[in-house]
């Protein structure tokens, strides 16, 4: 769409629930500014010089790493030939939305840098696909199960830090109950059900919770039998974020022992999406998985 067309929105598709996610908005606004700059035939260094910006400021704004201020947005839009008052006001409204504080910042005391991109963007996704080889996925954990998993992890944490991490996970789950929340498609390795995490009472309650969650319309759960997970070879925890808006690129979060990788590179994202597709095709159906869960619950 040409920037000179005054009759169409710069954002022809409604952003919907994404407007409530400042991190996602920064990425979308940055991408739109990059699109407008390219259409105007300008490079970032030229823009920095013309507007008196510090070096690489334009690039940081376009990458969503530097929040765009209203004055900067006005200068950029004018430089790129966006003269429609309606379009400018629309853009500024979103700039204001993007500059609100993200909910997860209140958990910065326990939120690792490598985990932040996933937490920041998962509620803006249309679909979350996740595979866990060792534990129940975090978005499906009970507080007691989460507490047991955290305490079993590396290092000795203070009780306050354990509590804060549990609260963070519960808050992530709460955001999935909001209108327009993503569909969660989780695959769990069969071995997860065989590990009695936190004791029998904790594990029994966790199994009951999984069964209850499967009744929700936006939750799909599959169990991957041991031979399936061995054949597909994912080997680690993976979460894939599928965004409905073309303004946001799909992303994949890959867990390692002490850190993780968050990538939006198409080649990496496609590789892990294909792995999840293969595992989903070979795993038990949701109905079969429900049967397995009920059978395991009966053993407690």
C-alpha cells in the first residue's frame, strides 16, 4: 500500500488483542516505519542525519528495540510522506499504547533475559505450540507442580524467589484466559507422566488439572509415546509462536540447560515447525491422550 494514499489505514487489518501488548506493538510499529522508509527510498543513516538522530537510532526503532516517541514518530512520518491527519493520529495512538509498561516488567527480579522474549510475546500469538520432554508445559502446570520443578532446578533459591517464579507462571496462564487469547497446542513426552514430580498428591492434582484443561476449547493436548519422541528427535523443550498478523514474524523458543534461544529467523522457525508437525502427526490424538491421562490418574 502506498504511503501517499490518504483513504486507507496504515494498518488495514485490525490489530485486536495485540494492542494490549506493548512489546508486540513496538515490533509492528517499527516494521511499518521500515516499510515506509524503504518506499521513500531512504536508508537508516540518511534518516538519522536528516532528523538529527543519534547513530543507528532509526534502525533500533525499526527493530522494536527503541520505543518510538511521539515527536520521533511525527518527524519520521513527515519525512516518509505520510500527510493524512487520520493516518498520523492512528499511528500516534498506537505509539502511546506501545509506551505503556508491560505487565511482566514487575517480575524483572526473577525474569531471565533469555526468557523475556517468550514471556513478552506469547500472549500476542494466535497459536502457541509447545513440546516438553521432561515436565508438564509451564502454561499447564499447577502452582504446586511449578514449585516442585523450580526447587529441583539448578542452584539454591530463596523461598521468596521460588514464590515469585510461581507467581510469574500463574500470571502467564491468566493472560491465556483473556478474550482473544491464543490457542495452546501442547505435546508432552510420555515419560513426563511417569515422573512423580513433587510427590503423589502434587502429581495427582497435576493430572487432574491436565484433564480439566483439555475440556477448554482453546487447549489441545497430545501425548507423544516414547518411540515417537525418539524417532522425531526434537530432544529439548520447544515453543513455537504463530502470529496472525503479517506484521509480526513467527518465532521459536528453544530451551537449553542453562539458557535458551529465541529466534525469528525463517529457516530456524521452519525447521522447528516441521519437527512439531511431524511429532503432532505421530503422537496420540487428543482423545487417546485423554485415555492415557485417566489411566495414569487411576494409578494414584
